[in-house]
């Protein structure tokens, strides 16, 4: 992530640089050496983490509140670092082809994922060889690729530009969350090729009972999920999970030939490793639709966000954890806190922002069950305190 270390502190807040509007520092109430420098860019909020050390300052882009365009983030930090006596940084631009990066309309915004109706999905496309061939050979189909590795995303988006591909969309989000947003009964095929097996930490796997249920929900009748792996234990666990379902049809292959061979598969073939395929077909409509509409708003006003900071709530199907309070020393009407909630195995991170006593999420949760349950629970907790807030406003 872009960052720099300097001898001096950036003091030119409340200023503009190009499309960037730099606001005042917001300080951590518990740890005064920690602060956030908010920046507005194209109606999006970027947070720059500020860490004061004994003899220097660290500035780095927050992983949650950032934009996808790394070149723009580096440009912002280069401006901030001017005349600060920089000691170290990673703000140099790489080769020109990588500057294109995320500057493409086919990088799918998370909020728009639920609006798209994909025909084909690939999860963890890596170098992109397979998904690019899918797009080229299926011009009349809409294709989504899920990937969380930024260099892989940039590489594929550059190829989209190079080959003028118009039917491929990339989503930089955990696929376990992403497929929960997609509408039911639209997808023809899902590809999960050579996922990390995580044999010693199986809860981190993409494939699970919950993932399988959501995959079957979004597949059309007779659609299928194709899993390809070189790990025999992972292969066995996938089959075992399938047999736990009430009604399912699977096909199993060993060392099946394919038209497109990834660089990893070529490596495994050279090592004479076995490769296993599992095709899981949708055979029943018993998977109920979970396309419930979720509303993630707080229709009231609060006096103090601090009342809810550094607290956790753990329920059967979800959890909520709110971190330290950050407040502006110049603008007492603005405060924020990082919040983590949702599924225990797939937590969602964002910020709660309170401005003029109105509270909102920085990045909206996804319209999935664990997020809806967590928001409903949090909403009920905040609403209880809002009653006191209303009384205070009435007196004023």
C-alpha cells in the first residue's frame, strides 16, 4: 500500500489539490499519536493513516477507506509529502502499462454487483488466462471475475483494454461475500480453479457448505460449479460436502484435458501431479432465494458515538465489533470509528461516521443475510440511545 515516512508533519489541511479536497486531522481518542487525514475525491472518502513516532511521521493509505486507483493514491501522497523531508517511500510509478491499473469502467463497483446478471463467473482468476479466453469465446455472455490480488486485477484490466473486451467485469471483493449479492437463477457456470486449499485452516477456504448453497441458488437449472484442484485432500472435502446435500448430481474427473492451461497447471503437469475436477450440477429448487432487500440507514440523530466504541456483541449468526473513537479537534461535529461485523468467517470492515449527529456507514454493507442481521441489531442498539438524544434536542 502506498506510504511514506517523513521528519515533518503535514499541516496544510483544509486545502485542495486537483480533484482532492484535504480535510482536517481526526485524532484517536485513546492513542493521541494516531490520526486519520480524510480526503474527498470524486465524492468518495479516502483515509490517510497518520502515525506519529518519536522522531518521524508515517503516512499510509487506509486499506478500508481507499480508492482502487493506486496511481491516484500515489499522486495524493506525493503532494502531501512535499517539503516534509521524506526519509523513505514507495511512491514511484512503475512501468507505464501498470499505470492503467484500475482506470477502467469494467472494474465493477461493489454496490452495482447485485444489478448485474452474469452468465459466467470465475473466482480467483490469477493471471487471467482462463477468464480472458472465456470472454473472447463468449462475446454474447456477461462474465464476472472475482479477485482480491491487486496485481492480477491490474493485469487483466490492462488486457481488457488491449483486446477491447466489452463483456468482462472485475470485482475486487471476497467471492464468498460477492456471490451472496448476485440474483438467483441467472448463472450458467461458476469456475473455481486451483484455490488455495488451506488444509490447516479450512475455515479460510472459498468452498464451504454456505458457499455451495449460494452457488446453487444463483445457478440456473442444470447450471454447474466447476472445481479444479491439484490438492487431493481439498478434492475429497469438496465431495464430502456435496454428499451432505439432500439432492445433488456431481461428475468427477482425474487429469481431464482442457483447452486453456494456466501457468500453475503447466507447472503441475511438468511435476506429473494429478489434477482433479468436480462438476456440481443444480438439480433442485430447494435452495430458497435470499434476495431480500436490505436497508442500511440510521433514521435518527445521536449525541455521542463514543458510547458505542470499544464494544463487542456476539450473536449466533453474526458479531459486531466497534473500535476506537476518532474525533476532530477543530470540528466537534465530526467523529468516526472502525466497525467490523457480519459472518465470523467472512467479516466486513467499514467505518461508522457521525457528522452533525447523523450517523452513516462509510462503505455500505452488502445485501446479504449476515450483514442484514448485524445492521438490524446495531440499529436497535443505537435507536435506544437516540431516544435520549431526541429529548436533548427538544430542550434546545
